């Protein structure tokens, strides 16, 4: 399965800051309308009819939040399995029961309420992936492997939440993730930046912000082992900060609205989860 996306056309100029402001709208239309994620989200909210979820929290207000999800024991065990597998671990390796235990632990705390409040309905895990980052400098950061360390939004539906679960603590690598809130990101979107071609991603957007009169105050999240950066990747600009030493092992989890609870969603989606590439979104409605 492949997902075709509309990309911004490159318009190089002397200052390098001319982007296509229509690109973001084209991508939102592709995912929310053509792939059906907006209609799917509305149907899930209609079925849930959940009230009394309380005031908005950081995820709903800003688009990102740091939460504790896994115990140190679980995190360490996953890192061990990841390394024993030569850097390969996925849903198929964990098995459906193992995935169920992992999801239950992640969502047994505040994450459940946070995600339900953000979506206004129930949710399910669509993707899982394990990844490792090692110290990077110079030429490596300028290559394809360094793209996630430049400012960007993920090409994704609007009703979508991503979890970056740190399986190794910051003391082991000193890596981090940096975010710009949703309101400020919307200003960059109007400037045409958020879904620009990968070759035009910037490590520093301060000059672009000044050019468009955008006041930005990035926030750096430094999760401990078992904690996660929980965010809406299509609505908040973000970038990774590479490790200075050691390895940063991450569990990435993609979450979408669902008409049933996560257990029912896992039962019907596990086969897809085992074979899907992270970030290739299926038709849902």
C-alpha cells in the first residue's frame, strides 16, 4: 500500500524562504476528506457521545504534552528485545497478547483521558514502530537521516496523535524533542512552511519567523525513561534533538479515533499493524 500526498512546489529564492501556502490545504484535504479521516472522526464522536471530560489539558490546548506511560522495567525489557533482535522489533514480534499488554500499560494512566478528550471519542492504536538514534553531527544532520532533526509537521490526518515513548532515559543520551504550539504552527502554515518539501526543511526557523512577524517560543521536552512526548504531529511543528552520547531508543505509536475501545480496535487491526509501514494511512471511511 502506498499513500500519495500533495507536496509543496519548490520556489527557490535568494533568501530561501518562499514556500507554497496552498500545500498544507492540499495535504489536509487529501487525508481528512479523500482518505475519510474527518468523516471517520465525526462518526466516532457521534457514537461516543461523551460528556463531562473536563477542561482542556495541554494536548488539547498546545498540541503536545509529556506523560509517564511505561515502567522502567517494561522499557528496559523492550530495549533488550530490540537489541537482541538486531535493531528490529515490531507488533508481529510482540504478538497480539503482548501488544495488548503494552497498550494497556501505556493507556492505564492519564494518557487515556488525555487522548479521549483530544478526540472527543474512543481511540485505537494504528501503528507501532521501534527506532534508535545515535549521536549525529555535521554532514549526517544534513543528509536524509537528519530530516527529523529539522522543523516539520508530519503529513497526517488532523485527528491523529503520535506518542514518542522514550525507552532509554535522557541521562543515557541527552536527546530530546522540541515543539511549537498549535496556534503558532498555524501561522507558519499560513506562511507555507509546515508541509514544505523535505529538502527545504530548516533546522532554525527564527529568520522565517521574523520575516512573517511570528513570535515563537519553542518548548523542549526531555522525557525520562518510560515517559513520552504525546502530540498532534500534523498540527504542531516539531524537531528531534539528536543524542550527544549513547543511544535514544524510541517506541513510536500512532493513535486515531475509533468507534470501539482500543481492545476492540486491536482485535480487528492487529494484522494491519503487523504489516503496515508507519505513517501510511489506510482509507477509513
